[in-house]
C-alpha cells in the first residue's frame, strides 16, 4: 500500500524548485548584507523568500506578546542527568497532562534562552499544552561540551535522551526536535518506541546532502562553504533566519550572545561534518509512533524533506506553515504552538504495543570450524567452543547486546545501537584470535518483528547474508550501519555491491577497520 495515501496533509503550498547549488544554501542560511551595528539598515536580499499571503506579519515595534495569550509559567531549575561522566542539562517547565521533550537543533542554551521575549513566549505557549522537559543536546549550552576531535554518534545522543527522561521522571514523552536534532529523534523513536509517545519533527532533516533518495538536498561543496563561514561569523555576524532581529537591536544583541553561549565555532563545524556523514533514510519507515511533521522553512530542501518524511512514516500528518525563513520562535511561533497543541490533544496515555522495533543485528561464526574440530577431537573442540561462547556472552553484556540464538559455533544478537554492535563484533574477533580462532561477522540495522521476545523478519535475514560474505577476521556492515555511526571513530573500507540470497536489490557492503 502506498504510505503517502495514509498521510494527512494540511495547508500544502506549491513547492519551490529543488536546487543543489550553493546559492540554495545561502537562501536559507545567511543574511550577509546586515551590519552588526546600525540594525535598521539591513536590506533583504533578492534571493530571500518573501512572505506568503497566509502570513500575518507583526507591525514593527509591536510586542511579541500582542494578540497571543499564554500562561506565565516560571521555568524550573536547571538539573543534570548523567551518561557516565557526561552531564546532560535539562529543565522542567509547567505541569501539563503529557510530557513533551524539547530538543532544539542549531542553537540551545537553557540559561540564555529565557532572555529573549520571543523564545520565552514560544516555550510558554508549548507549556500551555504539556509538561516541558527541555534539554541541551550534548555539546551545547549547559550540557557537557566536547572537543572538535571527539563528536559522539547518533546512538550516544539517543542514549542521552533516555537518561534525561529517566532523570525527569518520565516514562514516555512526545519528542519535539528541530533540524539536525531531528535525526537523533528519528533514531530514538524507531529504536525506543516504548519511551516515545509521539514525535514532532520541525524542519527536520534525514540527510543533509543529496542522495538518490534526497536529490533535492545541498551539494557537499556548498556545505563546506557554509562551514567555513561558520568558523568566522558564528556569534559575530552570522544571522540565521532572523527577520525580527533586523528591527530589534536588543534582540540582535541577545541573538548573537545566544549563539556564542551555545557552542564554540570549532565544535559547531566538527558536529556539522558528523551530520553531513549521517543519514536516517533507511530507518524512517521503522518509526511507528504518532508523528507530526511541521515545515516552516521553504528553501534549502526543508519542504521536500517534510513531504518525504510524511510519506515514509506510517500515518504521519504534515503541516506546511508558509513563512519566510526565520527561526521558530519568531513569526511562526503561534502557528507552531497551535499545531503542536492539536497534535498533543490526540495522544493517549496507552502503553506502547511494541511488536516492531529498530535493531542492529549481528551474526558471527567461526571460520574453518570443521577442520579445527577434527584437529582437536570431540572433547578438545567442545572445551574450545564453550570458552568461545563465554567470551561472546561476556562481550554482549559489555556492549548491551541481547543474545537471540546460537547455532553450533555461531551467534545471533541484537543491539539498540549500531556503533556498539560493530565494536562488540570487533572485540569478539580480536579476543577469539587469542584463542586460535578466526571469526567473521555481519552487521545490519533495520526494523525487526518481535515474536515471543525474539527478533525476526527480512532485516534479520539480511544480517545473516552479510556475514556470509565476510572474510576471516572481518566485520562486514551494510550502508545503513555506516550512515548511522558517523562520529563513532569507526573507519570503513568499501567491499563493493553484492546480491544477497533471497533479498531484493544489490547491497553496498563495507568492512569495519
């Protein structure tokens, strides 16, 4: 069945032409003609998208609170969850009937955000409908910072979300994520549907660069130009979707300080490159929670990506809010809050029925086992296999793997993160070599059916087929795994395209080194 037919759509406007040029990137990122001083003298470039007819622009100088009544909710104190030695800042706002985890991309600082009347109003509007759990993503704001040489992978950030929910006393929450944080939220919702009551993707990406599935996205060369500009203009004169800032000197001063308080430019560039190497294209149809896709930005591939997400996520609803490119707490704020409120009102408190989940499947087996068994004799081989099994089970415990099955000298296990799965397979292989054994392994991430607590389905079959192509001492992975572990430090070498027995299409495989 065509999933697009199962998608509810509101206020769809004519799409702009897709563009893969650097000009398209500038369209949704940079306003280079606005000086830092003399705010009112900024000129809107010709390539900036113009307001559409449904937009109600605020009169210059009017209060951001005019015509929009919300409760004055006092934010709670900043607290910390912990992932090992890494502090994860979060803050609870309001006491609504449902938990809403707010996970901003691009900019986030729990302290400084409340100094903008626009952003304060936006958050208070959301708090009219839910108990907000706002968190600074690792590397940002009040959470643990990281070095540009050590940017964590998506699964680590997803672990952070679960720990923040635990610390906030939340069993399940709706997750609202923007832009690059949307990739983390998609992974979290697919891998942890038991913790995800719903998903709101606001101008989210699935891939930052053009791929066969996302040909409308930006060319890597244009992103490099953008990252180079970020190094010199972040927090100084870098203006991202800031229509009201042009007319409000105090807001401009806050905005630039907000950028500086969020992240240093070197880490910003490093994290940007991690996201450039990441993609959730292969996993979005594994999301089975109520989903709202919101689109504000009408250039830079955001609109096409919103359509793509809504067509791939079963039952997703998409709302196109036709605004010029500006951040969500400015012009679009009231419309966003209204859409979110309507969506949250339809979310029940039922327990998740988890019979399908995103998992990473690992298959290992001993190479040349028949010959080794003949050399050692029955008892000697039995003793060696028992040592091997103990080794594998110890590593599964260390890397949070779950043993699904054993067959002779082979193991099948599942993981909730692909980087952990690859590292576990590598460690098992290294340790087994010290016992005189050569192992091979195959790793694939995909949606699995849970039958009596056991994983099954086509993606399990794919994992086993991948293992059959591995050489002795090799860990082979699919492209899905490679795209999800960017930032983990795992290096891959191409092993070409292969036909997997009984599986459609040809599959690009990579060796983890």
